[in-house]
C-alpha cells in the first residue's frame, strides 16, 4: 500500500491513491518537545491579522472548499515537479495539470541557474512548490520570496571562488536555509511584535524574534517530516544548529556586524575556505546577499519586489494607525514613498554589502551584472522621485537607521526588496 503525507500550514493531508482516500487533519499551535537539542516551533504562532475586506460575503464553507482544492493542486504540482527534478517523467500526467505543464516546467527549471530567471513567471506556472508554510496573504514575505532567495542562493553557490570548496552538506544547508529563512512570517516586523507584546517577542526576549521563530519552525518541520531521521543524533543536532546560524544571520540588526567582519577578512586576505568556519561565514554572507538581492535584478522584476514590500509596510502602518500605535518607520504611505524607501535601502544597505561580495568573488561576471542592475535601478527610482527630493542621495542617514529597524527592506532580511 502506498500512502502520501504532506504537512501544510496547520493541516496534514493524507492521501492513499490505491483506495482513493483523502483525509485532512487540523493541527493547532504546537511547540514540539521530547527531543534533545533545539526547541522547535510550529506554525500558528504568528499574530492573527486579518486583512480580508470586511464586506467579503463569501461563505466560510466555500472558502474551505477552495482552500482544499488549492492545497491538493499545489501538492500534486509539488509531487509532479519533484519527480521532474529527479529526472522521472510520469507516464500518465495528473488530471489537474495542463498537457503543457511538463514541458513548461522543464524549460523553466533549465534556466534556474541564470540571474534573469523570472520567479514571477515560475510562480504563475507552478503555483510555487514551497507553499503553505508561508502565508500567501503577505504581499512580500510569502513562498515566492522564499523561492526567489533560494534561486539566488543557487547562483551564489556556483561562484567559482566559493563553489570549489563547498561540500554537499554546505550546499544542502545553504539551499535549505534559503528556502526556510522566512517560514511562518506574519507580515509585520519585530518592533510591531514588541510593542504589541506578542508572545513570540516575549519568548525570544525581543532579540531576533522573527529569525528565531523561522529557525525553530524549520526545525519543527524537519522533525515532523523525519527527513534527517536516518542520520546520527549528533549530526542532526549539528545541522539544526548550522541552519539556525544561517537564518539568524539574516537579522537586519546584525548587518554592520557581518559587513565589518567581511571587510576585515578581505582586507587581511585571511579567508581560508578549506576551514569549515570560514566556509560557514561565507554561506551566511551569501544568504544575506540572496535575501536582499531584489535591487540587483532586472528592473521589471526589481520594481515588482519593491512595490510588494512597500505594500506590506503600508499594511502594517494602517494596522498601527487603526489601533492608535505609533506608525513604524517606512510604514506611513502618506510620508514614505516607494522611490525614497528604495533609494535609501540601496544606498545604505544593498550597495555596501554587494560591493564587498564583488571583492570576494574577484568581480565575477555575476557580481558585475548585479552591480550594473543596481546602479540602473537606483537611477530609475531617482527619476521617479518628486522633484523637490531629487538631487540628494535619496533617503538620508536617518532612512538607514530606520531601515536597520525595519527588518529586510532597509536592513537585510525578509522585508527588503
């Protein structure tokens, strides 16, 4: 008897193809215990923030049915594509998929190592496969962002200065951390969780709150899936710790720490990638770059990411205003324009990091391409600034400080574009 099980956003789908039986079991907010090592969080810990229009008249039963159909379709696509990635072409295509799906997916996946890979087209084609541990209602922190960061990480791991030293474990850790680095993101930033006294802020004592939650949620998924169950306990614990170190590195508040350390290594020319600790450090830097690489994409894609992240900021600002809280930096739609946010982000966060990355790679073709896109995109945003604001660096020093608080978009992680 063959039986498939997939855990998705608080539910487990059991499917037995031989008996045509499907069963959905609900999960609550679970904190996994009973194993040694790192405590694990699971989904359902994010704040309840309902952005649906209040005048939505859709019946709850209809919503549930649509979700189940979407979940099944998403799972079938995931299962189909995972076989495709392993080189297995199914004899009978799944009935929910178009005849052209296999050919289109294969064509898209053949370009996954190219910097101009169109993640938005890939999303439309495949419904993105790492789905429901990310929340689709987030304009920016969703599965498409996770896929985009993972694709960028794939490109960075192929850089000649790094690739020849990487072990299979390094590659697995890098890609897994990229895919999971924002799991269960609530669509609001750390200051919001702190000022609303959210239980995650209390749990992690206001330190790297979201990053800790992403990491612990990832561990929870790994343990539930038993993906690493065949490995010795010591190795599993080491993998969990290294994943944590990578994901925690994306905290924007640690930007200057990592940038200064990278500059020192490059100045002293003392990086020894034969050493596991130096390789791990460069994996952290690569993930930080992948997380904020949107301004280094072609303009058409970069602009979409910018609009998405700012929409998420503005939603938070509207929520803060509704509950009479102080509106966070970059979240006031009346005062913080997309061009000014982007120019400040590029000037104070993206450019310094990617210049040092280019030094590390020896100004590789990819690094030069990214810096070229970055310069072009910054000029594009400057041209869109209101006239009184043109001519400056676009954002000013306090924007950098604001950005350092706003997690990714002005800082490096999750909220950036």
